[in-house]
């Protein structure tokens, strides 16, 4: 059986025909094979696309995502979401994500929100979203494991203590920064109008 533009798929990909519906119609198997390769932007940044399963395509992000990784992140998410299958983006391995990559996530999320789910945000991603004021723009979904535990009436697994410590330290730093900005604004206003009283 020939798929797409008359290309015979390799034997290991023939089982994917029933899982990825656009594969047989508009996309070639070679395109899928190119898509599923691991994207290594830098030594510390990895984007890995897993083969489709019954729940869709899994895109796993790990490492540090800075402005240099933004284009690769957007291109990968756009390519995966354009297949038409549900895409889950696992953010649990992200150790740093700057505002450019966070905005790229927002753009891709809004373009493909019917098919794109952002799952398992690491504490660093959650703090970055909060620091950029993007809480209303992105909705994180629980992982399948967390969702199944909650459905069974079990509480989600507790986070490791090191993660909680990192969150509290980063949260305190963010709060201290906001207080310092407020004090500076008050000092500037006081200097402008002079002492009154």
C-alpha cells in the first residue's frame, strides 16, 4: 500500500497508519521520520518527539531554553501540531526557560489549543510564567499519571523537597524584587514632591 505521494513506508512505520490519521492522507512517512528525530539545539537543550500512540504525539522538552532555542521550539511544536493528532508537550525536564521561549509556547498554545496540551510544567517554567504575567494565557494540564491518580481519589504524588526549596527560594526572590521596586517608586515620588508635613 502506498501512502502520501506514492511512497512505500518502511516496515516499522506501517503500524502507525491507524494511529496518525493525517499520515495516510496529506503527510508523507518521510516527513514523519524527519519530525520524530531528536532536535538538539545546544548541548543543554533537547526537544524529543516520540512516536504517536493512542493519545497522540508526545513532545518532550528538557534542558535550558533561551532565545537561541526559540525558533527550533516554535518550528517543532508547529510541525507536530500540524499533523492533526493531539500533541502533549512534557515540560517536566525544563531547567530554565526565558521569556522569548515562554511567548513561543503561548503563541503555539493559542494557535493549536484544540490539539496542543502543555503538561507537567517544572517549577522553573511555572515561575517563569508567573514572572512574565502569563498565567491567564497558558493552561497547564496534569500528566496522565497525575490525572489517573486524581480520578482514582488519590492525591497527586508530592514533589521532592529539593523542588519545594527551589520554589520557595525563587518565590521569595520574586516577592523581594517586587517590594524593592515599590520602595524605589515611593522614594522617587517623595523626591519629586519633597517633604510635606
